[in-house]
């Protein structure tokens, strides 16, 4: 082979090698979330990674970024739309800034009594109907993941609505949660999840509401004196993907990932309650926070105080959607 031929051969071989390397590049899914790994969502994300990578035989690589490492809430939704991250699992209380307030129906205080009622909504017609609202935002909803019921925490014992007066309480970016805190007599303050611990520690806020697994893994119980077992609402997640990315996947890969997501969803929803129960036990054992159990009458007073939020939210959420959920869960405002 003369020199020129050798050169051409080398270029060709190089191009082929590069082409091969590119063809074997895995598809990367960046999955960003704001909570710790030892939570229902943290574990669910890792389960999805494990299943997606093994079932696609390495053709898909899922990079999970927990603890707001990549993006804080408030930023992550826009980053998903821009394609800087492919998958998220925000709490459904965080779709408002995107212009989709209907998801805040999940925030209506006391609308869910138990996980079964919640699943009837998320796994049925209403859950799908809500996901359809994301399509025009360039987002696809894949699944609903549970965390659990929220408890109210503060540096002051909160037993009656009167106790909320003067309290500044952190909320997620939801008009319904804003209404909930105001109806109880507190001043709500929207804040990213990653900033809550410090805000509680320094007294920027007096307290907030969250699930035991979130409170424990963020060590909020170390900077809060009291937790009222209120079970007044839920933290529920929507696992969402960038639509352009998802629709552009090879069909066989998408089908495999859909299967992996179904299984990761069952896994997450099965462990959620246990994760929260364990977090509660650990907080009790720590002795760092005092627990308040409400009497039946006290609970009734909380319910009565927040009922107005259901009515006031009709304009933002839609009366029909609220009624649909009442039907599904058996919630009866007249019975309070
Ligand atoms: C919060 O901001 O309190 C929660 O939504 C965090 C989460 O993702 O569970």
C-alpha cells in the first residue's frame, strides 16, 4: 500500500470506529429530584434506574441526581422543558408556576382519608385527565408516586386554629396550600425544599407541613420543637418526562422503559407508607421533637377551619374536578 492509500485507509478506519462508538453511546436520562435517597421517591428513582438499565441491556443510562444537586424546585420544571434534564418527579403541588393549577386539587385539606382513595384518583380517569393537561407544555406524565400524609411542625405547639396566629409557615408553590395556611390563621411563605431546613433553623419560618420521611431525612425535626399528627394533606408526585425526548426514543426502548416505570411505581407505592412509619419511629426515638395528637374535637376544628379552601379553590382548580374527586373519595363537606 502506498502512503496515500495508507492514509485513506486510516481515515476510513477512524471514521468507522467513531461511528461505531457513537452508535453504542447509551441514551442518557438525567432524573433530577429534590429529596434524599432514603425516601419513597429517592428509592423509586433508583429502582427505575436499575430496571431501565438492566432491561435495555445498557442502551439506556439513568443518572439520578437527588437532594436538589442539579436543580432546585422552581428551576427544575423549566429545565425539563428545555431538555436540560429528561425526567423529574415533582410533587403535584408544584405545577402552578407552569400554568397548570388543576393538580393542586391534591392539596385540598382532608380530601383524602387513605391511600386507597388517593389511588382511585391517580390510577383512574382523573389521573389521566390531569396528565393530558401537560401535553401542551411539552411534558408527558408517566406515573404517580406516593409519599404520604403530611404533618404540621413548628416551634410552637399547634393544637387549635387559634395557635396558628402569628406563625410563618413554609409552603410549596400552591395557591391551595397558601389558602390552607391562611384559613388556619398563619402566614404562608413559598420556599424551595432545599432551603427549608436552614429557614427553620434560623427562624426565617416557624414551621411547615411535610411527610415524616421528608422531615426526618432533612433533619427538620432537629430544628422544630413540635409536630402535630394532623394528616391534613398528602405529598404526591408526578413522574414526568420531556415530550420531545420521550417521543423521539426508539419504540422498543420506550416500551421497555414504560414497563420499568410501571414496576418502579408499584415498588415506590408499596414502600411509601413503611418509609414514613420508620421515619416517624426514628424521630420519636431521637427525643428531639415532641409529638401532639389531636383529640377528635380538635381535629374537627381544623377541618372546619380549612373547609373554606375547598370552596375558594373552585375558581383556580375547577368546581367539576373537585366534585369528581369528592365522588371518588366520598368526601362530604356537609358532614363536617
Ligand atoms: C416539598 O417541597 O416539601 C416536597 O414537595 C419535596 C418533595 O419532593 O417531596
